[in-house]
C-alpha cells in the first residue's frame, strides 16, 4: 500500500505527513520514496551532502533540493 503526503521540515529533520489521514513518518538520509516532479512520480533517495545540505537523488543521478510541501509517495511500512 502506498501513502501520499507532503514534505515538511521540523525539529531539524524532514517528515512526510498527511494531516487529513492522520499520519506522519520521518524521511531521512538513505530513505527512498517517490516525489511529484515535472508532473510525474519519480523515484528518489534522500542524501546529505557537503555543508550539511540535504538533497533528493533521482535514479538517473540528477538531484534536487527538497521543497517544503512537495508531494511524496511512500511505501507503507509494516502491517
């Protein structure tokens, strides 16, 4: 099952949340998901680079800085 939420930044880290459905999950370095970019869902992995920056690495090697309120689709963890 997939969960669709929005990217937020709070307490020094990124989170994916869906206030309407009442869930939130951390989205840190090494976590993978899909983001809505260019009108399509694209697979990304959260990375941390020089100068303490965060970025999303696409499967083809491109990267993008995370944007607050970016739509994110994550696989449901657990049962």
